[in-house]
């Protein structure tokens, strides 16, 4: 009777330590290699590119534009006129500020060029396009 | 049923201690927390490496010097032409390099048609950047 209950208990509790070891390794892997980013206002998949330079630490104005042409500044979605006036306001504070455009890869390129022209008219000196490095290189 | 004596209990306890070697601190709460941390990092982290490409556009006003520039047009069906000559994306890099060697450094204008996806334009920009061309502008009709 007693013997049976012990063997039952042993069966229900398999060795947990190897599992914990692997979970710890996975945790460390994700902590070190992953980069934690805040969720963005729009769902944007940047285009793949083999070129492009590292993003430096300079504080840029981030403009998002989704595949259907909706716009967002930093983390708030807004209309084009509002966005342009907000950009010109932050340019008054820092005239050398760059605008980093995060555009969707399936966006109509002409829409992007139109936005670039509008930003340039607002007084933006430098424009950057955010791209993503292909994973399998 | 008779209750076990003290010695019997002691023997049973030491017996099970040898057999199972239970840790003083239970592992289960730790595992729970580690699992939650793991799920958090798996969902919150991204592995993509983001970079930036400098973009320029002459704007609506500037037209000066455009006669000397090289025009790369992108058609909606994916065709590319370099100064009116049809070309593939693979040829573009070599042809652009030739162009620079024979005619000298020029300004390149990339003009996508309405409906061309950004990915195609970025591919052309990559090919031109790889040739060493720095002066690239995006224009529209």
C-alpha cells in the first residue's frame, strides 16, 4: 500500500531541474540578444536593405507612414497638416534635427516622395529612411 | 491502526531524505517567475537590425543641373530604365559603375512611377549605393 503510493508520486513529478536549466538558457539568450522596443502607433514593416548606416544616438524626429498612407509622429497618429506643424515646431527648438522616416515596404514610393517634399518645405535639412537588414545574410 | 512511534517516524524521514533529497527552498515558484520572464522577453524583444539610409529630394523648386543628371526610372511593372535604356536590377550596378568611369561623377535621379512599392525603390538605391554613388535624389513626375 505504502510502496504503491510512493511510486505513484515519483511518476507524477518528473525531474524539473533539466527543464529549468534550459528555460534559464533561453531566458539569458532572449535577454542578451533581443532588443526591447516600445510598440508603435502604426503597424509598419520597414523595407529590407543591404545598405544603410548604423543609427547613431542623435535624437531624431520619427515620422511613421503606413502602407495605406496614414501618418504618425513619434507615437501619435495624426493628420498631415498637424504633423507638419508639429515638425516645424520641433525644428524651431532644434533647427538641425533630422527626420527619420519609418515607411512601410509596400507603400507607394510616390506618396513617400510627396511627404519628403512637404517635410523639406517645412525646413527639414536631413531625412533618413529606416530600413531593416535581411536576416539570412 | 496503531500510531507510529518516534523512532519509526525518524527512520521514515531520514529514509525519504536520502531517497529524494528535497531542497530547502522549493524550486517551483522560481520556475514560475523564470517562465514569466522568458515569455516577456520572447514577446517584447525583436531581433531585427535597423539601419538608416539618407534620402534626398530636390523638392519642387530645384530644376537646375538636372540636364547633367542620370535618370533611373522605375516602372510599375518592375522594369527599370537608365537614361531611357531598359535594364535589369542586376545590370544596374555594373552599368552605373561604367557610367561613372566614362562620364565622371554624376547626380543620380531615381524616379518611381505611381504605384511602385517602396521596397523596389530601396533595392535600386542599394544597388547605386553599392557602386559608391552618394548623390542620389528621389523625384516624382
